[in-house]
C-alpha cells in the first residue's frame, strides 16, 4: 500500500523517495527470487552503502577493477527496492551482490527462506545524521532539511527516508539469521579497512591473498573513490544532485558530528537513541564518546 506524500511515497509506514522508488520497483523487490549465493549489503542511508558497492565486487571477483571502473555503482550493485534493479538484475553475475536500505521485515520474502548472506553496516547515528543533513541539501529529490536542529528532530521522529535509525538497526539485530549475517561498523572500516576486507572474504568464502587485500583496500580508500566517476555520483545531473552544495563523498571520517552538535543537541539525541535501544544487548565503538 503506497500513499503519495510530497517527494516521497509512504510504503508500509516508510518514507521512500519517489525519484528512485515506484510501485513497480517495490513489487519487483517483493517478487525477487533470491538465490542461495546472493549477497546483500544492508544499510540505513548514509552508513556506507556506496563504499560497500565498491568493496563487494572486488572481494567477489578477486580484485579485478574492471566493474568498479566501468559500471556506475547503482548498476554494479543495485538497490533491490529501487527502479534500476529491474533493468540491471539480468546483467549481474553470480554470486550477485545487491544493496538494500530496507528494514528486515520489508526484505523480499524469498530472502527469509533462502541461504543468502547479508552484511549489515552500522554507523554512529550522530554521523549518520550529519551526513544525511548535508545530503538533503544537495539532493533535490529530498525535502530541504531546514536547520540542523530541525533536521535532528525529524531524524529522531523517523520522518525521514527509511524511517527511524533505531528501528532499522533493531530489526536486523533481532532477525535470527545466525551465520548468514555479518555485522560491521563504518568506524571499523575507517580504522582498519584491510581487516574488514579480510573478514568479508572469509564470511563470503573468498580466498584473497594479502596482495589482493592490499589492492582492494587501496582502491576503496576515500580519496580514490572520490575521483572515480563510476562511484562519486558526478554522472547524476546537477538538477538532481548538486555537488556544488555538498559533494556526495563529503568527508568520509568518523566523528564529524563533533563539528555540528551543541552539547544540548547531543544530550537530547543520545537520550532518545539510548532509550529506544534499551534492552538490545549491543555495544558500539561510539558508545563511550
Ligand atoms: P560523509 O557524508 O560523512 O562524508 P551512503 O553511501 O550510505 O549514502 O553513505 C555516504 C557516506 O559514506 C558519506 O559520509 C561518504 O563520504 C561515506 N563514504 C563513502 N565512501 C567512503 C570511503 N571510501 N571512505 C570513507 N567514507 C566513505
């Protein structure tokens, strides 16, 4: 059931940008026949999706740079729920890699009964908020974020694309996927990309030698991705994404929230997130900040 709401569809209570989603695309996702060897990178928006679209093909193909240098990220590792998926799905070679911003309950039903694997990337919600705030300024298909304070309230109340951060994280943590899921944080990727690539390769059963790990990590560093036109969104017309307002690959660091939050905003933000995460037994690298 979809309801039109300005620049968004409201689908099962979730706001999705009309620019990239349609009734057909959501039906396509719902009916997707997930293969047992499919791999999904799952993210709440602004948590490292584009980074995963760069890393996964390289881990899966032994470090061959051809796809990341010739195919735009959105066609290389498509979003299951977006309109491009139906156009490019047949081009994917097995094992297929896809991304999704969906909370667990809205994944394709055949994912649940398959043996497909998922990598869930979590990022410090304070940095997610900051990244999203700048993204809303440059992406003309999203609502203007207003002031940082206004956007913070919107984010906390879940009146943003893909709803509340806490609901998203909890939905995937509660899903009982056992060895089908690997949890990683954006912060771990920033701190030790090589180590994370090794974890991915062993999770996905890909044997990468150290030289390949090194090549993949070098290619996927922020500065290289920023100049890769297949990954930096410069192929998107300025009317849709205006990188003169804020580049898509903006800073690529952990902790930029410290340049944006006042002490009052931080206290309010942390109180709400902590309350909503109560009872979920997870510790994050940013808990002590
Ligand atoms: P910032 O806005 O904080 O810079 P998504 O792809 O899910 O929309 O997330 C975008 C965020 O991931 C942006 O964060 C972007 O810069 C960051 N990012 C993308 N590639 C990165 C990389 N190679 N290294 C570090 N951060 C990266």
